[in-house]
C-alpha cells in the first residue's frame, strides 16, 4: 500500500504562484508515471500533468506554459510548480501513483 501526502495548497491572489508537494511512502523510482489531478466543486476530477521516469512531461491545455511537474526520486517527492494562477485554477489537487491517491490539498485563487 503506497501512501501519498500532498501539501502546499493555500489561498493566493490571481497571478501568484504556489508549489505543491506529494511525498510518497515508497521509492518513486519504482513507478513510471506520476500525475497530478484536480477537482473543483461540482466538477469531475481532471488530469493536470504527468511526469515519467524518463523526465518527459505532459500538461493539460489549461495549464500548459504555467505549471511545471517534476519528481525527486531520491527524496520520493513529486512537485507541481504553479505560476500565473487564475481563479479557475481553484480546486483540490491530488497526486496519483496508480492506483493510489493522496488526500488532496486545497488551492484557492482569489483576490
């Protein structure tokens, strides 16, 4: 059973930045793809970004150019750097190590 613990969510003004962290209880080097998802109230959970063990990254169109996903296989942490935040980025953000999910961290973008 892999445990994932997200942190870093906060209330931030539009245009601001946050860095989310996802600490894994197992070695990140043993998983190929790590992903971040988000879920806004009343919406389905949506995919945000993926980082593969090769270092290759993919992003949803809504965050491309503003967010950056990365992984530290030594510290077993997956990060999501979020810049130029918009109110529509408000959601609970989850990291995903198939089939495991973290508990989520709340990001609120509001003035």
